[in-house]
């Protein structure tokens, strides 16, 4: 590194380092000289500091103190098993400090029911393969429905399994766990999440609202007096929120999302073709050919296997993206009406920010082709598709885990054993 660099060059160097760290989702910020400096850039920075005469001695001393404290934190991080969990209706993701997202599996559990107590046979990817294909003595269930715990026993078993899977090696402390939950869930629903996490081995448990986590994951300035708006359409819920100064100013959580769209596709095919398909087949069609603005000049189709209701025989039919859109558009329109209602409730000063910065669209269903453009046309605001729609909530919860000040500003409850 050049030893005679100017202050501006120096700041540019740290900004570059920060960007590198942020890309790896491990930002631990230390305020200094009006800049944000990352711990891992400290050794480089100290070397550089030695060689430059521009900063006063007191600043150098300050940096040394901070370096020692950063080193201490890094040591305790080695032992830490703290994690952030996006306990979704369709998928569960786990983020661990310094590692990033370490688990991303379907929220499904397969249980043997002919023994007492019930025995867990498979969890996650392996259990999803069993959905709808198991004998009477086995049930493959999705413990989360419409964003909340529907089967407490199975949700607890699933969490325990996932936590054990990511927590290899010895641990001195019980992990701190942040769990993302839908906006406006009841006290009973919150307690169910906290108890399931406790039983799975959590020490301290923090809850964060999903759209807040999504906004943080998308890099929005949630703690500033500026308005950010997020629409997160997952498997069980569509969460809409306007955020400013680390709080949700207005929002709605609809229990309408990917699962209801899959059911609508099943109903549509049954009515139109007298043909029965499973949930998995409906989801596959939605994810592969759903298009909010299907182009009749370039039709897209998918083959789907199922059972003919008239003959009772298995058969294959072909469905088009226009048909899929016809089946799911009622649900999409309900979500759009809710977005408009939230926009109407938003104070005018904050609406101005939304006009400028637009709305972030995230969650698995956000990946329906042209959905961002369609919602934009219907609402008149700019809709921006998140970079990683399936990961945004987990990334945001993880960033919160890494930043104590942010955690205390945005969490909605903190419990411990
Ligand atoms: N390419 C795609 N196009 C449309 N839908 C998709 C696509 N990929 C995934 N999905 C749907 O997204 C949903 C899962 O999204 P996500 O993982 O964000 O939900 P979740 O977080 O588990 O649920 P929730 O937040 O509602 O509790 C499922 O319904 C899935 O079928
Ligand atoms: Mg979700």
C-alpha cells in the first residue's frame, strides 16, 4: 500500500474494505473519523496508520483500544453459536455469525405415528419428498401454516433438528436466537415460537418482524427518519410494511400467499379439466411458468401428471402460463388491494419517500415473472425486486444478530430461559 496516501484515499480504501465485508454479510461497524471501519480491516489499517503522519496520536491510541476490543469479540465469536432463524411456512433458513446462511430447507417433518411418543423419521428436504406419498403409519406434515406454528410438537422437533444440524462441536453457552415472525401475530402465537425455540436449546430468544428483517436484508435505511416500504410474499403470508425510525409505521399481514395460489391452481385444473393434481405439482407449475404478463405470442406451457376424474386413470395434461395466471390472479389482486390500502394509510411526508425510493418486493412468490411490473402498474409506485427474494429475511435477521444496537432497536420481544 502507498505510504503517502491522502486522507481521502485512506477513506476510499476503508470504504472498499467495508464493501468487501458487507458482501460476505459480516459487518461489524466501529465508528471512527466519521467513517465506518470493519474489524477485519483493522490489521491493514493499523499498519497503514503507522506509516501516515496525518492522524493525531490520540486517534492512533483510540484505534488500538478498539482493535483489542475487536480481537476479544472475535475470540468470543469463535465459541458463539448465536443464530438467526427465518422460520417460514415453506422454508426454514438459519444464519450463523461469521458463517452466513448455513441451512435452507423446506419446513416439513415426517413422523411415525404407530409408536408412542411419535418418532421423527425425516426433516427438511428428505421429509418434503415424502409429502402426499406416505403409508398410514407415517405422516409428513408442515408444522407452520399461514406464517405461524400450527403443530407445536412437530415445529419443536423440526427446530431442534435444524439447530443440532448447524451446531456442531462443543459449546459453552446456549445460543442467542433471533426468530423472524409475521407482523401482528397474537401473543399466543409468539409464545409458541419462543417455547419451541427454548425447547430446541435456545438461551436468549429475540423476535423480529419479517418485513423489518426483509428491509434490513435488502439494505434499506430502517433506522433513519426516512420511509422504506417492503412487500414480502412467502408461502403462508404476504407481509406489507412501511418502516421509519426502526418501527413499522403502517402495515398489513394477509394469510394469502404461495400455498393459497397452489390450492387455486389445483381447483382451477380440477374444474376445467376434471383432473386432480397434487400440491407439489401445482407448486411446480406456479414456480416454472406463472407469469403476471403472459405474452400470447410466446406461449409457455408445462406438462403435469395427475389423475383423470372421469376415467380414474393417471394421465398427463399440458397447462399454459395464461391459465396459471387466471387461477392465481384473484389472490394477487387481493394483495395489491392491501398494498394500496397501506399506501393510503401512510402519512404524506413518508409517501414522498416511497415515491422517490420505491417498494422492495421479496419472498419466494416475488419471483413470479413480471410480478414487479404488474404491481407497479396497478399501484403507480416503483417496485424493485429484491436481489435474493428467498434469502432476504434470513440475511436481515442475520445482520441484526451481528449488530447489538440495531437488534435492540428493532426487536419486538426478548425472552430467556
Ligand atoms: N420461482 C418462483 N416463482 C413463484 N413462486 C415461487 C418461486 N420459487 C418459490 N416460490 C414460492 O415461494 C413460496 C416460498 O417462499 P418463502 O420461502 O419466501 O416463504 P416462507 O418464508 O417459507 O413463508 P412465509 O414467510 O409466508 O411464512 C412457496 O409458495 C414457493 O412455491
Ligand atoms: Mg418468509
